[in-house]
């Protein structure tokens, strides 16, 4: 198995990691990763936000002005590791699904 297929599996998350690597992001240093949780409405979002915070996530709830869609943002400082990203998204799904929410991707700000 070569470096790329081991570090960057052939899925959407692996592709994002590969792009970040190619953009020069230092994988040896922790990065600020934003995880997104789509929520159906403000009331559900507030319930999900409470659960996320109780679970240790630094989170906030926002509504997009144009689309009017609600999103919980979770901020995690972490090393960029495929399995850890998958595990966090699974946890976000577990916490948000009872309220109609779901993990809706992640991103890293690149200088």
C-alpha cells in the first residue's frame, strides 16, 4: 500500500484530506477542523446543540441568511486523520439523528 492510499482512502473524506495535503497543510500539527451538522429547524438545532456541548464539542447554532437552513458548527482542534474524522462524524450522527439532524461534512481553513 502506498502513502496516498493508506493516508487518503478512496472516499469523500480521503479526497478532502488529499487536497489539503496537496495544498500544503501540515499534517504533523493539529488543525482547526469545522464539522457541520444539518438540522431541520431552530428548535431541533437548540436540542442538538445542548447534546453536542454536553458531549464535549465546542459548538454553535447558526441560520444561513439566504437558504434559511440551520446548521450546528462543531469546532475541533485535532491532527488530520481519516479514521478520527470518520469517528467524529459518526458521533455527530448519533447525537443529532433523534432530532432529525445529520453530519453534513467538515472543513479546514487554509491560509
